[in-house]
């Protein structure tokens, strides 16, 4: 009984609970004011309804995704007063002039630094040439050669390889993660990081404040800084109603001496290496790259660091110093909510549209916009073998319910959907025709494509592409192929709930 009371006390006194209560209190004030304005009289209601109509017309003419537009239009029209206020707070995506100026300067700096070392590469595949050009034009990053890539099919493999490479660091270590949870995995990494600081290595860590909240102690940042590690907690979770609270750093990157880089789904927590089992076996995937393409990751990290601090960097100190005589091409690139592009989603769609034989995708969440749905269905209806692998045991039941609601439409078009029976599938990749793959941090949902900072690595005709395909094939052995009749066995009440949730899924 005492333990239960302690846990209850700990829950209510936690930072995330206190801030969330304060946010809910502010939301309550908004609803209260809206109700009071409504009570004043019909004329106030009419004024706000007219404002809602004007806001709806304004939303229609903005360059949002259509589904995102529908969500906000529904909200401002159904709840005219409160919905209009919510749109002003969360939906307008406005930025201050200083923030716009900073973002523009950082983008220009990244493009400038990337172009200094530009190596003109003519790709033999015309479709890939177009894709690489698109990525370069929208992110400033370019395709690289002379890079070795290795696919790591599990969190355990990632942890082992990461520790081995960290111990070799001589100059600098850059790490950027959505979640850090104190436990075996983090302690083993922290021990190496502190040792490296003592050896004179420049160690920097970015972690997402919301992603890691209640997973690390309140002394976490100070303790690391006192050990000599430079730390940024990205976008601190504060009791302030603003759209910025949604913009999370979902990236998982490690860069060592500019020569070794890790990108993938695994965060720094024990569930990712199955030391703790919450949802059965946790299946993840990471790619480690060595050579010239690591420069792209270094530029992304420095850009994020400078976005959060006023630090200056001498870029020349962080360039790769080794290269590998390998086949194929590697292109790491990132995406974010403030750049005006959906580079990762459009790259996925490009691969799907240009597939000749097959497209295999793994994702823990499946909340699709019309563009992605159309691409998947068109590919399947064109005779391409389109397969999507999802978890069978979810970590977020509500999101999983929404994800499953997309099954029927996709299966009717010929897309095969599998669920990973041993547990939770967290790996995020696409592979096609034994030639091209993208491995990274992005889920197939609105949050990853529109609201999060993400990072992926595009692989073309590298040996690791075949390893990604083999990983998918091996996982299929313990998967359940979802049948069309299964998708129809849903109660009317559940269908109604999911239909409502799907309308607002771009905002969730």
C-alpha cells in the first residue's frame, strides 16, 4: 500500500504531470471564455462564426496538406469561438521575424558548407538522379560516394556496435536522441562518454526534452555538464500554449570523429535492447555509415546545435578524414517542420512510384495522408509487390487503432499488410528492387512527416540494401498476413470512434 501511495505521489509531483495540468488549466480557460462569450448573446456568436468562416477560407488557401486543412476547418466551424482561438494558438504556424531570420541563416550556412566540398556525381539511374537533385534542392545535402554502410537489424546489434565505435573516438562525439532513459544502456554509454571527455574528446549531446521527460532525473543535465559533456535539452516542455510544443526532435544520430555515423530507430533506453520487455520483443533497425557521407550527418547536428545555442563552429575541424573504395551511393538527409518541405515523405513516394518489382516497408505507425495512400495503392494496382510490416503488439493503442483503420482500403488495392507477432516493430525503413533503401527515424505518420525533426539515410546499390531486404524476409517468417475479412470485423461503435479520430489525426 505504501509503495502504491509513493508511486501516486511521484506521478502527481512529476514535471510532466505538473506542466500538463497547467496546460489543461489554460485550455480550460479558453473554453470558459468561449462559453462566456457565447452566453453574452447571439451577436457575439455570429461575429465569431463569421471569423471562423474567414479563418476556414484562409486555411483553404494555405499550402498545408489537405488532410491538415480539413482537421482545422472542422474544428473552427464545429466550435466557432474556441476553435478559432485554438487555430490562432496552434494552427497558424507563425514564426517571429527573428526566428525566421535565424532559420534562414542556418539553412544558408548548411548549404554553403555542403557546397564547399561538392563533388559532382552523375548517377547512372535517371530516377535516382532526379531524387538526389530533389533532396539537394530541399535540404542542401548531396549524395556521397566512398562510404561504407552496414545494416544493424536489432537494438542489441546497435548497442554493441555503438559502444565499440565510441571507445575509438579521438576528436569529437556528437549524439542527438529523442529518448534517453536512465538504465543499463544509457549507463554503459555514459561511462564511455565521461572517459572520452577525460581524454580530451569534445562530447556533445542533444536530447528532446519531452521525449526524455520523466525518464531521466531532474539532475540529469547538470550532472553531465559537470562531467564535461556539453548538453542541449531541445525545445523544453513548458506550460505555454503554442504550436511549438509539437515540434519535437525525433532524430537518433551519433557521429564519431566525422568518420562514423549511426542513424536508425533505436533510442538510448533499455527497451530498445530488450533488457526491459514492455510490448514483447522490441524489433528495431539502424544503419552505420563510415566515410564521406558522415559529413551530411555532422552538418545536420551542427545546425540543430546552433539552432538551440549561440555556439560557433570551425567546420573544417569536423570534416571526414577517411574514405572507402566501395560501390554504391549514400545520402543522409534530414527534415523538419519549419523548412516548408516534406523531403522524407516525398522521397518515400518517389521510391514507391518508381518501383518495378517490389516495395517493402516497416513502420510502427500507419497514419497516412492522401498522397502516400495513393502512391501505395497505385503501385500495388500496377503489379508491384507492395508489403507493409506493422507491430502486432502496439505501444500506443489509440494510434494502433487508427493505423489498422487504413488496412482495408490498402488490402483491397492489393497491398499486403503483415503484423510482427513477437512484439513491437519499431524499425523504420523502405527497400525496393534490391537497389534502393531508406533507413532512419521517420514513421509513416503525420507527426514524422509534418511536425518532427527527422533524419534518414538513403542507400543506393550498396551491399547494405540487400541486408535490409534480408531483414524484411526474415521477419516475415514470424508475421501474420492480415486478411481482408479481418479488417471488416470491427464494431459500429469502434468504426465511429476511428472515423472521428482520423479526421483529427493530422493534429494529434
